[in-house]
């Protein structure tokens, strides 16, 4: 309790104190020059300490050895590319990118368009958006329970195995089976992300002028043609934004894999791999190299995202 | 469209809604069933006689909040999330006012530089910060996590608030300045009240982001139970009591209650905050 007060109140007090000092002691003209920097100082200090300096240092550390004692050039990067488990992480991450982005964007669009045509639109939209409030950890527990596995012959408590055993099949270890477990994890992210896609796409769909659609209908276009020839092109830019946002999120996916499988049984992704390099192997050089690769992958996508969309959202 | 042609639409929507709700429903029902039942039969069996109230109990919640340590973790989550929301808002709002309405050289350039920092993934910063934290003794302290969350959220916060504050009507601010108001007065009496919608959206987004965060807490707090938030405690529970579904389901629901309350109470700001902040980290 006390900690909360100190932490929250301290910052506000800091600004008032600094402002009072400048108001009292700085002469008139100087005051106008100093005050902006007083307001900016805490922000700049934190940005430099938490983002700018660490980023530069990480690039540097990625060129050093495990304990950051000697310079090794690009050998961390080379050994990562040669490492089969890193290859697996890359493959899985691409798998995630295609699976989550493809399914959640198209499903989100489908729901947005369908819900637009019924009288009870808010209800399905709320239910599908709701998982966005749940943490990745919470969602992981929810789904781990769905995937729960009991040997054949005992009562199944996981929903999925409950369904398939009642249909007469053998129960499946969804998180252990190497051909299935990545799909099982990707499904969680789709469950979380579809609502986000749906909300943005639904707003865009509602922005299409109704006359345009009426005109197409009078010209004899059917619903499918209207969807592909009018709706999709009209909301192209929103689709791009929703996709890039999802890609950015998935590139850095960590919690789900960490909680569900800890990256075992062939489910490693880039971010979970980095965590292992940092905390299990204590190899800071390779950990940093992975971070740098992540940054390089994020930059182009972020540029597209910011250029396409940043202005409309901030209104 | 003719009435009949709509049947597939209704069917699709109902199926999808059910599919999206079932996972959470299963969790909620399991969390209020006695341990022996949870472990011996599927949660859907309660629907055979749903109104037999003896099959429900809150025992799991008592166990999980007490012995399993989720009660302490709940307090820790608040202790982390509240200052980690207030601090960035205060700092970003002052900075945004300076960037939007104060004259100083290099203003545009500075704003651009801050926005550019949006691209930095958190992972880029962990190793150097972790070392610095160890040297400064900040590892495992609340202050360390507050500062980290604050630093990480500033590019987004400054970006959003500057854009909003810059778009406020110039007349209002000039009128206040003519009346002799100091910058601090203009900021607290004019800017902050008018920017409340943007501040609220950012606050909701930031609070939920911190509340639901696992990675930053793991890196900077480690696993010490006295400071661990709900996300870490629940993760540890999955590791140590992975088959005790009565505890895991109740524990997961405890972590979800606050975000769900925020969702239902502040849905408008929630949606706006999520949309604006979705690219973070």
C-alpha cells in the first residue's frame, strides 16, 4: 500500500518541485528556456537509460563471447544460423506468423461482415473480443486444460479429448505429439487475437458508403462479388494494418510457449530461445544476437504499420 | 436479404461465439467444483443436473489464495501495476505538453526521435539492463519493475498524448497564457482535463499491459514469491502442480478477474486503448 503511494505520488511531486524551483529562482528570460527541458527531463532520462543505451549495448554485446570478455565478430550470428534448434525456432516462428495472421485476420473479417447483418451484433462481438482481456499466461492455463490428456480407458477431463473419445477415437497428447503441438499453441494465439482483428475490421466495414453497395446490388452483383470486389478493396489499408500488427505481436510471442511447453518437444520460437540463451545457458553474446535479429525483423514491418495507420487511430 | 438466406449467418455466428466462450466457461465451472470431481470427470458433466448446488464450492479459491500464494501475488500485482501506470502517464503527459505547446529548438526532431524508439523490441534491452540492475541492486525490487515498465511505455505514451494535446484548440491555451497563467497552471487546469479521453485510453492499455505481463516481471523480478505478480505465481503453479487442475483453474480465474472487470466497466476506453497501443513492445 505504502509502496503504491510512494511510487505514484513521487513522480507528480517531482514535477511540482522542479517547476517551483525554476519559477522561483530562474530569471524571466531564462525561465522560458529551461522549463521545457524540466518537463522533458524525466522522460528523456528514462528513454535514454531504458531504450537507447541498452539497444546500442546489445548490438555491441552480440559481437562478444558468452561472458562478454572478448570480441568474436559475427561468430554468434553464424553459430545461431548453424544451430539446428535455432533453425527450428525460426521455422516455428514463420509457422506462427502465417497461421495466426492468416486465420485471425480472415476469421475476424468474416465475423465483422456477418455480424454486421444481424440484429444482435454486439453479443457475438463482445464474446469474441473478450479473450483480449486475458493474459497470455491465463489463456495458456485455459487451453492447457482443454488439451489435458488422460490414458485411454480413464475419464477424460480435457474438452478436446473428451470430444474425440466420445466419438470413439483414442485420446491424443496434443502438446506432446510433434505433428500437432505447434498447431495446439497457435490455436491459443488465434483465440486471443481474432477479437482484435474483428473490432478494427468491423469499424472499417461500417465506414464503406452504403450507396456503393446498393449500386452494386442494383447492377446485379451477388453478395460474394460485393465482398471481394468492393468490401475487401475498400478496407485494404485496415487489413494491412491489422495484419502487420498481428505479425509484430507474433514475432515476439513468448509467454504461451514458455508456460505450455517451455519450448520442448519441437515448439521453440525465437523469443523463448533468447530467454533460454540468457537464463539457462548464460550465453549473453548469442542472446543479444537473437535480440538484434528480432529488431531487424521488426523494423520493416513497423514502418509499414506506422505509415499506413498511425494517424487514423489517434483521432 | 430474404429471411431464409440468413440462417447460415446465424448458425455461423452462434457456432463461433460458442467456440470462443467454451474455453473460459470450462475454466470457470471447473474452478468451483470440488477437487475430486475436477480430477475424475469432465466439467461438462455438471450439465447433467446443473442445479444440484452441492456440486459447487469455493474451496479451490480459498486454497489458491492462501497456501498457493495467489493472495500475496494479487497484492503484488496491484503494487506493480498501479505505479507502473501512474508514473508513465505523469511523465508522458508533461513531456507531451512540452513537445506540443512549448517553444524550444529541436522540438520536431526530438519528437521524431522518440517515435522512432517504438520499433525497439523489449528483448533488445534485457541483457544490458539486467547487468546494470545487478550492479545497482535493483533486481527483485518493485522500484526496478516500475521504472522498467515506465521506460518501455514512454515512446507510445508520448506519441499518443502529444498528438492529442497538439490537436487541442489553440485559442484556449493562448487565452490562459494571456490571463497570466504559468505553464504549470495551463497544464493542470486546461490540458489535463481536456485530454482525459486520451489519458484514460492510455491508462487502461498500460494497466492491462503491466497486469498481464510475464516477460518483464520474469526478467527483472525473478521468482521471489514476496514480489512475484500473479502471472509469475500462476506460471510457477503450472510447473509445480501441473496436474492439480482444481488449483490451476481457480488460480487462472483469479488472474483474470481484474482485467475482466476493467473490460466490462471501461469498455470504450479499453477498446480505444488496445487499438492505439497494440504495437507496443
